[in-house]
C-alpha cells in the first residue's frame, strides 16, 4: 500500500469534515429556520467548491 503525502491526508480530512458537517446540518434542518438552513448550506457548498478547485489546481501542478 502506498503511503499518502501529508497534504493529501489533510485534504481528505477537510473533505470528510465538510461532508460530516453537511450531514449534521441536513439532520438538523427540520429544527432550525429555513433561512439559516440555506445560509449554512451555502457556506458548506462554498467550502466544498474551494476544496475542489484547490484539488484540481494541485493535480495540474503535479502532472507538469
């Protein structure tokens, strides 16, 4: 089994944390007001979008 680089492990931890937070918010969405649900979903979506852009950028730098 190949060892992962520390940056890859950190990226994976960030991704898992974002997905867990998204699941937690979705589970609590019936308990909190709708505008707050939308705000939290937007923040988490932006977090995941930034993660995806950073991953794509790092892949492009690594392949050159």
